[in-house]
C-alpha cells in the first residue's frame, strides 16, 4: 500500500515536503540536484508509507519509531531523546529548519488528535491567495507567485 501519509513519526507534516510535492519532471530535476539524487529517485508518499525517498529510508527517527511500534515519538518514554538533540544540531548546520516544529507538533497531536492537526496543516501549507500546496522552503507560490516568506511557522521559532 503506497497511499500518501502526511503525518510523520517525528511530528513533521510530510504534505509540505519538497520531495513529496515534486509533481513534474522539472520539479524532480530541481529537487534531485538539491538532494544529489537522480530525478527518478525523487518520489515519496510520506515516511509512514512503503514508497520512500532514498534519504528518508535512512532516517534514525523513522527506524526507532517503527522498531518501538509507535505512531509518534511523543508516545515513547524517552521523548525527547538523543535523536532530537542531534536534530537540533542538524537544524543549525543544515537547511532542515522545519524540524524546529517537530516537538511542538507532537504535543499538539497528543492533545487534539492527528486528524485535527492534519486538517490544520493542510490549510497552513496552502497558498493564502490561490490555495495551491507549497513546500517548506518555497519562496513564492508556483501558481500565483504570492510571496510565501515569513508565513511559515518554523521561520518564527528560534
């Protein structure tokens, strides 16, 4: 089963992933260059699916959550663990600034449920002008060219 799953074990919203959103051949070439992957490898249905991007297959968080048979890391008694502490280093050194929302998102999911969170995330990652879905690091809407800088929640977290 390869249905899209937008809820990641770590609390990220896969629906805003640039890889998952790469729909055209041009998108796949552009994203492949960023990730040093062949355009044919640029596909994913979310980390809880069986159709993963090559780099997502090696995610420590994904492997840990699956081995513990949990849906979200917040269900683990070790949360937040060393993997999250390492993740903070990654956020600072690499461009994974969207990871800043992982803990906050999981706390929200624990209180309000995954369905409510998914519905809110879907709205959050749609262009406010035309409704086109956009990715974490999109600067402007690919359809209507609306400036998307400054509206993403991770941009305002230190």
